[in-house]
C-alpha cells in the first residue's frame, strides 16, 4: 500500500508478463497484438471515477549470459481502504497474468547446501 498526502491509499502490483507466455519478446506479432487489444478494451470498461496507472518497464539485463531485457508491468490504483476491491487486479487476471502485491514481502530465498 502507498499512502498519499491527502490520506488516500493506492494498491500496487508487479507483473512479469513473459513467463506467462502472453507476449512475444519484441512485442510484435499476433499474440502481443491480441494482448494489447484486449488490454485496451478492458481499460475502457473500468469505472468512471477510477484512478490508476500502468507502467511498462524494460531494462537491459546486466552481467547476464544471454543478452536481453527484463520486462515488468507495474499497476497502481487509488482505493478507499486496504481491503477495497482491486479493479486492476481483476484486469490483470482477465488477461492471463498474476500480479504480486508490491507491499508483500518477497518470496524467501532458501539456499540449498552442496553435498
């Protein structure tokens, strides 16, 4: 949750679009075209007073064996309280992706001991 100066709250979600198989790496092709068309249609169906943002971030992978990009979709929406229904979470689910709450702690990393 993000707290704003006016006392309102925003929920935030992080989505990793490529492991879902929903998009091509270069955003070109039938799969991506269908995805963005559906996303556009769903955005038009959000409530009239909806306040939110979608941010697509692509960054070059540094020090990776394979050259490429890391892509993340960040979704933010203003809500009345912490337990309010999330329109963006429902939209993310509708397009076949799973968003992780930005306020959730990261998954614990467990290092396997080498025998």
